[in-house]
C-alpha cells in the first residue's frame, strides 16, 4: 500500500506528544510516502514535538499559536519559501478552560466561550484560507471533531458548541474552496486518551462507557484515525468533500445503552 502519498507535502498541526491524534495521523501519512512539516504550540512543546517530527524525516518544525495570527502567517510564509506549494493540512487543535469542561454548559463564561471558539473553530477557517492560497493544483484540508457536537455529552459543554460550529465551517469551506479543487473534511473521532481528552471531567468514565456500548466494543487507536485520514487526504477520496467521517467504533449509531449492561 505504500506510495499513496508519494510526492505530497503537508502540514501537521496539533502534535503535543506521542499520544496525540495528530501524531497517529502523521505516522500513517509518512508510512505512505508523504513529506511532512509540523507546528508546535510553544517552546515547552518543542522539545517533545521536534524529536517526533525528526523521526519521520521532517525538516520544517515551526512554532505556531493560533491565538497569535502572526505565527500562522509565519508558518505559511516558511512553507511558501521552502516548498512553494502545499497538498494537505491536518488541523488537530482544540482548547477550552478545564474549569468549564465540567458542570453545566449554561455556566460558560463569555471570555472562555470566545477563546474556545477562536482556538477550536475559527483557527481552522483562518488556516484554510491561507493554506488554499498555497494550493494552486488543489488539495485536502482535514480537521478533528467529536460527537459532542450533535448530541449532549456530559461535561463537554462549550467544546460541543465549538465542534458544532467547526463542522458547519467544514461545509461552508468545502463550498468556498470546491471550485479550486480543494476538499475540506472532518474526522469525528471516538474518545482517545490524550492531553486534550483528559481535560474533560469524567473522561475515563466516558471512555469506558463508549467502549462498552460501541458496536465494536472498543475505542479507537490514533493509528486507526490515521488510516481514515490517509483516505481523506489522498486521492482515494477525490470525490469527497464537506463530510464528517466518524471513526468511533460505531458509537454514534447507538441510541440506548445495552440492555444486558443496564440489567447487570
Ligand atoms: P492533544 O492534547 O494531543 O492535542 C491538542 C493540540 O491542540 C495540542 O497539540 C495543543 O498544543 C494544540 N493547541 C491547543 N491550543 C492551541 C493554540 N492556541 N495554538 C496552537 N495549538 C494549540 O489532544 P488530541 O485529543 O489529540 O486533540 C486533537 C484534536 O482532536 C482536537 O481538536 C480534539 O478536540 C480532537 N478530538 C479529540 C478526541 C479525544 O477523545 N481525545 C476525540 C475527538 C476529537
């Protein structure tokens, strides 16, 4: 199967460590021949991200905090100077104040609502616009979402609202950039034990609940998310855009808990 991404160059945003979903995606893309550039959020993360990126042969490893648009512009400038053009972007970035990822959504503050929306949702639009300018021959943009966007998950709160807006952004961006041959999709991943995932109260409980009730009776690995990302970022999915693709062991199709578990 190697060679699917031969000759393709892409940017991976959102690796914090080797548990990150973005890292699972990066490994699979590299296995299939992609050349990768990476961003890291701040100096503290550089020492974790740089060795990982280098282990996949990457030479472009750049700081980027999406709250500071100048750093996003700097990344795009470097990509233009180094590569000239870009084939794909993986946006695996999300943040909300941990203190508001518990209790009621109704208690979300205005400040955290705005910050969560900018980092977890609007940054994808800002990056898509800049990346599209580097894709004269078309390309593929991918972001990560979660099922708390469409159904209420305890404690997910404002992140659920941000993910709903992110998914709507995927559809609007797909319509905007479709005429340029640029596809825009999202993967809705099941729960994964990551830094961001651990920020939601009772994360372990949600993890075990989905494991018990998903049709596949397990959660997903970051490499499985990587496999679906490979499809969405490669020419295999050339006719697919504006899609929210679930990689969650089928949990999203379930309506009620398993009777055998409820009776036990
Ligand atoms: P993670 O903690 O490994 O990754 C989150 C990344 O977001 C980190 O690399 C962090 O540096 C980055 N980030 C946060 N604020 C940023 C900012 N201001 N500028 C630049 N980068 C910033 O966790 P993850 O679970 O791999 O998260 C990746 C994506 O997957 C997120 O969008 C998350 O919501 C989504 N997701 C996670 C799960 C899960 O259960 N872990 C499930 C579905 C979707």
